[in-house]
């Protein structure tokens, strides 16, 4: 039986309405899933960095052009929620040139430009990176002072400036960076002393610094596990309080001008120690028994001065047998 014309038109009307609703819903879903990049705040600072860096021979910065949105440039991590750059990583790319002022990248959390050929100074406006937690500029040819403004990076967890040509002193205010876990400053041309304020870094787990003497305040670093002070110009004695550093895993002060006496009854409280290096210094007398009673000790590096008697009695080994895998001892004559 033939349907009335009005009923047919009504069904078609309902069909069209539903079709329009479905199409609109799909279009809205598609639009919502398409990323939008309205914030161009970080583009200009990145282009400034590109202008100052010499990108040869790897061509890692070739993607830094208008054919791609800057959030897709190589080495960049972009927060879609904040629409800001959070990470800049270009390590090991043979980049030359220098670092320009880059303080406008205020949402940056990681800056890693290690193992390149950059020169010039570290820009002072790097202290504006209040959100940054990881900084690695190691193995470059950076010069000048370490900016004291770095101490303003209050959320910094790791700082690695090793293997550069940095000069002057370690900033006193580094002792205020309470969240710092790793501080590496070796293989530079720094002068002065290790600031006693570093003893305030209660969360510090690894310390690698240079010059001067070893301050007693380092014994207050209860979380410190790795201490690398070897091959520097340290002088004076090792503070006795450091011999009771219970969290130590690796302890190296080799290759300095440290001096002092070891006595038979000297106690070493290193329950977790695995590696111990005091070679090429000017220590005298004998090796205490308690050093070789450390159950986890695997490597002991000891080159003694001419005043040490390297006799069988001077080197007690009974407690160490079966545990220490490497022992290095010789006279410096």
C-alpha cells in the first residue's frame, strides 16, 4: 500500500536531521583531535639559538624552518597543554658557535647541549629557568665564570659542567640549591676553594668538584653516595669526619696534594663502600686494618708517598681476601 506523501516527507526530514547531527559530531571530534599551536612565544628564542650556533657537519638544525611548526623541530619537546617548549636536547651533534641569551624559554625543564664544540660564556639569564631540573653543558669549550644566577634555578636536580674551560670560583650560592642531586664541575680551570655552603645540599648524592681544600661541611651530606675529587689541585688533609661517611659507595681523592697520617687504630665507617681511591697524594704511615674489613670493597687504589713502609705488617690483608678484586699500591720514589 502506498504511504501518504506527508508521512514520507516526515521520515525523510528525520533522516536528514540525524545525518546532519552525525556529520557535525564527527567534524567536532576531528577538530578536537587536531593539535593547535596558537602560542608562538618560544619560536623567536629558538631561532636566535639557531643563528648563534654553527651547525656543521651534521645538519641537525636543518629542520628548524617554517616548513614545520617549531614543536616538531629536532631536539625539541613541546607541552601541548602549556603550548611551550619544555626540553632542548642536542647533545653530541658537533655544534659550534656560542649560546645567546635564552632566558625567554621560561618553561624549559631540560637543557642538554653536551659533547659539542661550543665556546663563549654561559649566559647569565639562564638563571631565569626556575622550572629547569636538568642542565648538561659538559664537554664543550665554554669559558668565563659560572654564572651565580644559576643558583636561582631552585628546582635543579642535576648540573653537569665538566670538561670545559670555566674559570674563577664555584659560586657560594650553589649551597642554596636544596633540590640538587648531582653536581659535576671537574676538568675545568676553576680556582679558589670548595665552598663550605655545599654542605647544605642535604639531597646531594654525587659531587665532583675541584680546587682548594676539602671542607669539613661535606660530612653533613648524609645522602651523598659518590664523591669524585680526583686529579685536581686539592691540598691539606681529608677531614676525619669523612671517614664516617656511612652512605659512601665510591670515594676518590686520587691525584692531588693531600697529606696526613694514617694510624693503626683509625676507623673507617664505610659500610656500603665499593671503590676507594687515594692514590698519588702524600699520605704517610700504615694502612689501617678497618679499611680492609669493609665487606663490599671491590677496588682500592693506593699509591703511597716515600714515607710509607710497604711491609707485610703495614698492609693487613686477612679481612679483605675474597672480596677486593683490585688493589694498587706502590711507592712514588
